[in-house]
C-alpha cells in the first residue's frame, strides 16, 4: 500500500532563506508526483508535476526533484518570501491504482517571517 | 474565468439531512474527482469519473452518491448526514492519458459542517 510522508510537518524561516521540503513514498511504482500549495481556507494550487521518467522540474524560484528508486522528492524554494507562507502538499499517482488517484502526504506548513 | 468551481462554498446542516455539492470545470478535461480533507488536513480520494464513467470508488459509504451528467460536471449527493461527514470536500479535474493523468486542478472546496 502506497504511503506518502512529508517532513517536517511545520517549518518557520526568516525571509530570504533557501529551504527544502521533503517527501517520501513507500512504493516506487508511480506515474508521477505533484507538489501543491494550499493557502488557509483555499483550494490547492498545482506547483510542479514530475513524470516518473523525469528527475526534476523548475518553475521560477521552485525546483522539485524526484529520485524514484529511493522513493524521495524534494521541493527547493529559493530566496523565500512571506508570500510563500502556506501548506505544501506532495502527492503521487501509483501505477498499481488505476483512475488517476492521487495519494497525498500530510503536508508541510511553511511560515516565512518578514 | 474560473477553471474548477464548486457550490456552495459553505454548507451547515443538521444530522440526518440530505445535501448536494455541485462541481463544474471549464478546462475541457475528461476526468473529475472528489476528495475529502478531514479536520487534520489530510486529503483522500473519494471518487473518480472518466467520461462520465465511475472508475474509482474508494470505500466510501453508500450514503455518498456521485453523479456526472456530462464531462464538465460532477455532483456529490450525501444522504443521512452524520457528524463525521464534517470536512472540506474538493472537486478536481484533469486530462486522462493512458491510465494516468496529467496535472489535477482543484476547486476552492466546500466546507461542510454537520451539527
């Protein structure tokens, strides 16, 4: 059974720091991995999607890497800003489950202090 | 031009009532989903529809009945509401490709409170 774990559960950093959020999954047989952002009381915004054949994806100050064999992904945020404060969720689509079902981690709650 | 929309945004109701949540997407996607986010903020899939056909039913009580009148709509009807149904319900949509899907786009959520 696929399980997704995110560490740390919460993180507080001063503005301007570079930071790394971690995601691990127990079954390496995945179609893809997505990182989402959720603001309080809001829906999810997709940040990056990495297909199983890819190693990383970049969008602006965000870089996500995928090491499928070790079951790990990291989300790197450069030069963090207060506007980056949100909960970051990692999710995978397992190969063995049809239907595009996303399995989510518990999220990392990020707070960037001015 | 909202991509995935849900109504209502908030729903407060008494135990035992029946309620519906509606979802619409204007992205031209062929697959739609319902997810439930519990009080601990954990998100879990409930249902998935591809071209109006149910493809995932994730051990959800049969009090929950999804209905997809067309590819752009996926509604969720809940009978005999219970306290434990209180949660935020998210609709999502995506393009289906060879058994997997592309990026999933989420609606703003419906916060259901059962009293």
